[in-house]
């Protein structure tokens, strides 16, 4: 990986945009977003300036986990369109300078995949060994007490076979046995089939789980993970101009470079989740979130900036389809919604790494409010509610957790306009549209030259056009400050100073020496500033970036 020179991989100057196809744009009135709908909205993305789309799964799927359960890796789910639509999407996006990065879900497939059907029908079929089978435990129950992420045991009995198969997620998502070289070869072949169609790379779903050893209760970052990733690189990525980003909930600053160090030949970058899990309850996890605490948040993000300072590359994000809306989680989705949406964007987009925008984030979409379990669509919320109810938990308590951290928050449809259903569909949407679409929508935001979209467009342009944004060295400042996030980026004798008040109160901020700068205003959500020095009075959620001479660091 090159440093500050011009000749850098394209994804180091690009911003990604995640599309959750089911909820982006419906084109045929069946209430489900689809690929023709995405094509119809590509100009929105082109205007934002994003360099690639991470497309959540559109493969054939029974939709037990909204497409993260794939029954045919080489077919498009009819609800989303056809392979021709997909090819058209690749071409139409490409014409706008946007690459399509697909979601690669290969820790598991669907129990409706041909492989699993054959595996169950005939234990001597080669496909039987694509999955992880064990005999019942001594008491006739599951072989181990491993639990599934969505609730219930991680083992399901197939009565005809008298054996259990392993699934870390739903029973409809049997884990693939990566120990089997034939399975690995089949996956590599499928990956090449997609890459040859012209896609820009892969986001690799829970990829840190593929090296697991269930008998030893080792699931994440198992002993064979890195050999498998290196083999995958050789088989599919070597010599191609792709982007690969792994979803790795268990990665630490100590293990990150094993995936994305420059001499590793595995992945380009990984999503780490420290700034997310820092706010999960130590026992009750995401369903009982801890209050936002800025020093904790900064510590996590800054630690990762430091860890990948000289090698590796950060994937920067606050939102995705599994997380609450960022303005609700880390900002203020009431009075300061627009300003805090811009403040959070500023804080993330001027760090070193590749930022990912989740659909709707660019207009400051908020969490929704569930009042009835019938409104849940997500298998995780449904499964955990069943367990909570069995334990005698009150619905009200459960709803508090789901409203804070449930995945359906991110999955309510994209709000395009104040039309019925936010312009997402002319039919009945598969999940309720957030009632605030009348006020919060793309058309309304775009009509405002100071809207959230305009702010994102500018930040995305800065990464493309300014080397200090893409490659400047990161320097942390005011780390313990309870209200302000501040850092500098330095490159070739220039300094970019970023100051963000992440609170709804005004604050007076004493600028530390190493953050001082005078020069050009690159970004501001209140009024442009050209000087960072002395004591600054910051408005609620004020965020700005100023660039000028300064900074000792050489090329990053
Ligand atoms: C992570 C995905 O982001 C999530 O949506 C899914 O439920 C699990 N992996 C299982 O594939
Ligand atoms: Ca549709």
C-alpha cells in the first residue's frame, strides 16, 4: 500500500454507500425495494459523489435473515429482480463512476440451498461434508451448549439423520464447513464468477467466524482463519483491482494487521466494532445499551487510528443495517437533528480510512418507535422477544431495548419525499415507513443548500480532492474532553484541524497547541472559521475543519 503519493488504491480516496435493497426503492409496487429501483436512484448517489456501493445481499434467499441466508449464490432473488437487472446495475453505476461491492455471505448459506438439501437427502453425497454435523450429546441433546446469535441452541437436529448441524445464526442458516477444501474451492469459483461480471469487490459477512472450531467452542478468529483468507486472496483477489472489507466483530487493534497488513495478502480493510460494543451492557448486551459517553467513543476511534497508522487501513462507519440510526444513537434526533447529523459526519469523514455511509444517513434519518411486537420484521428482535417473554420480561422493558438498538431501526424504508410511504413504494411497504417521512426526506433536504446532503457531498469531495484528508497523519487532541472531539491531520507541512462539539450545549474550548492553525475553511456546519487558536466558543453540535500551514509529520 502506498502512502501519500498519487498512486494509491482507488478505495483510499473513495467513500462507500451501503444500500439495503429491500428498503431502498421499490419499482413495481409490491412493497419491496428492488434492483430496478436502485438503478432509478443512482443519480442521487452520483451527485453525492460516492465511489462505490456496498450492496446488502440480493441473491436468491428464503429471507429468513433478509437475504443473509442464501439459497443460490448465482441467482438474484425474484423479489429484487433478475441477473440482467444486476448486470445493468453494474453498468449503469459504472457509467457514473460507482463500483458495486457485493455482500459475500459464506460463513453459512440457507437450509434451502441445494448443497444443504443434498446434504440432508444423502449423507454420502459430497455436499454432506460442506456442513458441520455432530452426534447428539450424551443426554441425547445438542452436542455442545453453544447458543445461536438469534436465540436458541446453535445446533439443530435432523431427525432423519439422527445428527445435529451447526448454525451460529438461525437454523435456516447452516454454517459451512471451511475445513473442507471442496467447499472452499466452490466458494472461490463463485467469487470469481461474480468478479468476472465486473463487480468492484466484496464486503465479507462475519468473515472472522470461518476458521471456527465448534468442538473447542472457538468461533471467532479460529486457528484456520488467516490461512483460509490467504488462500481466498490467491484464488480470487490477486491481480484484481477490487475492494475487500471484512465484517469482524472480534477484531482487536492487536489482530487487525493479520487481516489487512500490507504483507498479508488477505483483505484491504476490516470493520471493527469497538465504538459500538463499548455501549453494550456487559451482561445484557445490546438490549440494554449504556448511555453515550464521548471520551469512551473517542478512545475507541482514536485507538484504531493509532493502531493502523503505518500499516493497514480503517473502514470508518457509525451506521449499517444492523445498527441504530447514528443521529439517534450518537447525536440528537430532536432539536439538533440536522446539525448533529452534520457534526457526526464531520467527525467520521475527516479521519484516516474509507468512510461508509448507510442509506438515509445522508439526510439524517432517525430511529423509529416500535410499540407492538407485530411491527418487528427482524428475526433477531422476534427471537429475542420470544426468549424474553418466556423469561417473563415485560413488553415495555423489551421495547426500550429494541427501540434503542433493534436492527429494524435501520431497515425502515428510505424516505425520498413527503409522498405516501415517503416515495419508497406505491404499494404496502414490507416494514412500516417512519412517520417522520413527511418532514425528513431527500427532496426536502436537497431543497436546502445547507441541508445534510450538501454537507456529505462536500465531505466526500474533500476525500477525493485533498490528499491531507485521504492520507494525512492522524494526531489526537483533547482526548479526555467530555464534550469536544478534536484531531488534526498532517501532511507535507500542512495541518487540517477538526473540531466537533458533540453536545447539545455550547462549550468554550481551549485549543491545544498542536491543533492551532490559520487558513482555509474546509467544512463547517454553523459558520465558516479560518482560525483555530485561543479559546473558542462552540455552538451546540458545531463542527468545523480548517487547513493551513503547520504540522511536522512527513507523508502518511
Ligand atoms: C452480519 C450481517 O450484517 C447481519 O445482518 C446478519 O444477520 C449476520 N451477519 C448473519 O449473516
Ligand atoms: Ca419491488
